[in-house]
C-alpha cells in the first residue's frame, strides 16, 4: 500500500497536539489506526514555523522535527509533508519542498493548492499557469529522490451558487498539477446553513452529496486515484459531526477509493463524537494498484494538458 493510501490525517500545528510531544502524538495516532500523518512543512517559499501566538513555548522551531518523524516511524506511521502554495515565489515554493524531502527524509509530499495561482475576476489564469509550471520545474529540478505526491484542492471546480456560476478553478490548472502528481485530494468540507445563514449541524447526506459532486467534477481533470479529505473540524462555515464523517467514509469505500484523509488532527482530537468515528474506521481500503509514475518533464505535462490528454 502506498504512503498516501489508507487512513490518514492532516496536522497543521504540531504544538497544538500534546504540546508537540513526539511520543504522545505517535501513540495517539497509532492507537487510532492511522497509517499516515500529513504535517505542514512549507508556507510559500519558507519552512513553516508555528506562530508565537498561541505557541510561544514552541520557541520558533520548524513544525516538523526529526524527533517527530522518528517517533512516528517507530510505530509504523508514515510522515508526509504539505506546503501551502501562494504562487508569489513559485521557484522558492518548489525548492523548499525538495529541501524538506531531502533534509527530513519525508515519505511523501502534498501540494495545498487552493486559489493562489488563479484570477476569478477576469477568468484569465495565464500568469498563474506559468507560475505553476515554474513551481513544478523547481521541485523536479531540486529533489534528490522520488516520493508519492498529491494535489490537494477544493472539492468543486465551480461555485455552488448557481447565480454566480463562476469557476473556482481552471481545469487546465488542475490538469497541469495532476499530470505530475500521483494522487488528487479533493477537500470535501461539507456544511449546512440554517434560516439565518449560520452553520447548523450537518446531515450525513451533506457529506455524501459533496463527495459525489467532487468525484463528478474531478473526473475531467484526472483519472488518477482520488483520496478525499473529509471534515474533522468545526469552522469556516461548517460543523463536524461523527455521523457525517461515518457516512462520508462509507461512500468513499463504496466508490472503491483507496484511502480517505481528514482535516485535521488539531481539532478532531477535541471532538469526541468525530474522534470516536475516526478511531473506529478500518485502516484498510481497496487493494493498491501499481503506482502511475509521475511525469518528469513539466513542459511535457503542459503540452499534454493543452492537447486535451489526461
């Protein structure tokens, strides 16, 4: 089974869990049956350091430490890094990911690409597309070994508000990333709003409907494996619940997916009904298929996407 397949969870700020104690974090994840943890390692073109507030005692250390990786590896848990992409210095963003892979011996890398490369005002993503190419080229040039990679982004490619009908993403952009990444990770953060337009507890159908929509909207972008990311946090217009999380995972398995990830450990550990569901989920998903090799030439990837190939 590949690193990014199976049951995984994101970790944003390491000191938010057990004050960052490597052994306690490893024990928590091992007891819950997680196979991989995806830890924030990069922020734009810099190594990510948790903020002084509220993590003053962390003393400005990098978020991912060798001690954490060793503790997780000791209990059989793989460690992937992820970086949030701003698109301002794409060469630096690609370089820092390659540097972290080398220095920390990470098992995989996830690109958190949301809207930084695109312009919704005029629906012209040419500049962003060029920046994305530079990021990919920088990463491929600077990395010293190959690990599985994933493109993590929004579940929908179009605004769910039918009155706006604007693209959240340009399919050409998604195709460029998926041409060199091994997996797609649609961020499925379902929600339900009450009559006053404020979040209320979702129904399981809210989770399953969003996953169904994500599968449909990612289909033109890639035929590579999807590892959906479910809501295990309350915030940004939504509430996490155990029943919704359980329904989401059940539908993912029914669609023969080879893994599900969750955002994120920072919150889930303090949500008893959600954490209880995540603990009870089987670590095993569909049997792994041969990994599709990543495209080594980003210009080739761009040409393939422009010609309409997947």
